[in-house]
């Protein structure tokens, strides 16, 4: 007849108390949940380049294509008092630094003074023909308030600075993080040193990798 308590070896083997086993199981479960949460947070980490936007010709594009370069994101308008000076300076900046290490990303907006009333096609014609703009232009969109473009919402949340007029400028680094924001009254020339420094770091890093 079999020993009801099992073999001699089984009876002699030290057994963990049930409470200890339960505690160990709970600890392992907690560690597993923590690792899952950490993995999810890493996967869902958001930056400017994780968004998509419709370009001036109606095509949905991923801003991921600009990752690795510096971006100056600007809400532009065609009939503003700041239009001429900003468009000229932005195009000069694009010519001097772009497109491999830097891009102006222009988002037309009609929220402020209704100074961007035309269609996307007319806005593009104006920018290209009047100023020879070669930087990327996006479809007319809202950049402020509840209906703001998702990428602009990220810019606003990152800086605490929400556009109150045309030609607000947000500087985004190669990793998609916002460095700084400036309002309409700050000229492009005033912020150029910040841009130059970020571009310089990209160039030096690429040289080091050769």
C-alpha cells in the first residue's frame, strides 16, 4: 500500500510555506506588469516626428521623413504685415541650411485676422512665385484652440506657448523634441544662432561616424 504522505524523499524535502509561494507569485506578476508597462511607454513615446500631416497638395505625409534633421515649424499667412520679411528670411534659411540637415515646415493658417483666405493651390502659387519658396508647405490648418492640428497641439503642450498670431516659430531638434518657441515679433535672424548650433551638431556627429 502506498504511503499516504508520498515517498520518503517527498516527506523529507523542505516545503515552502503556502504564504511564501503566494507572495513570490504576486511579486513575479508585479514585475511582469511593470515590464509590460515600461515596454508600452517606450513604444508610445510621442515626439513631433511621430505625427502625420496633409501637405499643400492634399497628400497625407508622415513627419517621420524629417527625423534626423532640424525643423523650424511656422504658421504662415499670405496677407500679414509679417509676411514679406518672414517669407524672405525663411527661404534664405532654407537655401543656406536645407534640405539635408534643416527644413522650414510651413503650415498656412487663417485663424488670425483671416489673413490666409485663399485655397491651398493659391497659397502654394503665392509662396513659390512671389518668394521662390522651396521649403515644404502643408495644407491650411488650425494651429490654435480645440481644433488645432495634432502636431501643433504637441508643440503647444511641449512649450506652453500657443500661437496668438501668424508666424509663430517652433524649433524642433533631430529627435523630434521642441527646443524653443518664438512669437511673430521675433525675427528669423534673431533665432538663426539657435538653428545653426543644432545643425552644427548634426554635421559634427556625421563626421565622427565616418
